[in-house]
């Protein structure tokens, strides 16, 4: 929420509560009463909903500065998804009544929250299209690109050590853990990625982007014609 004016941020300081959530600990569950808005100060949190037969589907991973619980503001008193710490995370909590009062007083806060809403809607729509129409390779490539962004991967760095396990990658991609492992092995043989356990040492970002965009499919169709 960097778009908010400094005076507003100073107003919030006395009303902020900070909590530490350990890996695997739940922040709230789908259907819980909304008590406030949360922001990630450090660590990583997953937002997920229950799909058919109770199978979880991860909507997104939330990192530094990203809000949670804001989706219900003004429309519902229940959480639309569950939130769980993927790794040890420090969370800032602001009570609902106080946050709603801030929204009424601050146009910049309303605009910042609106941008987040629109971005999340766009990302969710794109994810659903990927799951419905893309191959498993394309889905896994998309998840790897998301992890690169969340963990701040840089070509010149030492790679990234992720806390997301194979099942969570599968829940992000809308596939199975076995399929994820199979595709990761393919990408390794093709030298698109290089990893050991949860330490990903190298990503061919351009290669992953081409796969995620369906370029492989287009090439195959062109050859077939």
C-alpha cells in the first residue's frame, strides 16, 4: 500500500498488531467471520479455496506488503478463502472497523485497494484460463514464473530456496503432484531449470515464458500443417 500518504500511515501505527505465524499455521479459514485486514510484513502466505470433493485450489501466493481479508470489505462478513503460512511469516493485522473508517477518509487508500482488487481479478481469470485450456507443461511453467516473481529470482544471483512443496505447486497449477514432478524432470533434462530439492539454482525465464504462453503448441501445429 505504498500509494498511501505518509500522514495516513502514521495514523495507522497505533492500531497495528503484529503476529508471527509458523510454517503451516492457519491465519483464517474459508467461511470464518472477517475481523480485520492483514498485510504480509515478511514470509509467504497462500490463499486457497476448497474445490470439488474438498480438493484445495491455491488462488495466489502473497508476499511482502500484500493484503488479505480485504476481499470481503463492504460485501460480506465471511472470508471467501483460507489463508495459510507457507513459511514462517510476520503478519500485520488491522481491525475491521478502524480500517473501514480509514477507507471513508482516504481517497488514496480506496484507489490503492481498488488497484489490488482489479489486479487479483485479472490474475484469477488468467489462472482459470490456464487450467481450462493449457497443457500440464504450460501450467507448471506458469507456476515456476510465479515463484520466480514471489521469491525475487535474479539471473546473476545464487538462485532461490523455495518453501513451496510439490503438492502446493500442483494446487497452484490445478494438476497432480506426480505430474508436477514429471514436468520438473523434463525441464531439468531440457536445461530449462536446475534445482536440488527446494533450492532452484537456475531458471531459463525466456524459455519458461515461451512454454507458458503456448509457443510450443503453436510450433507443433505449424509443423503439422
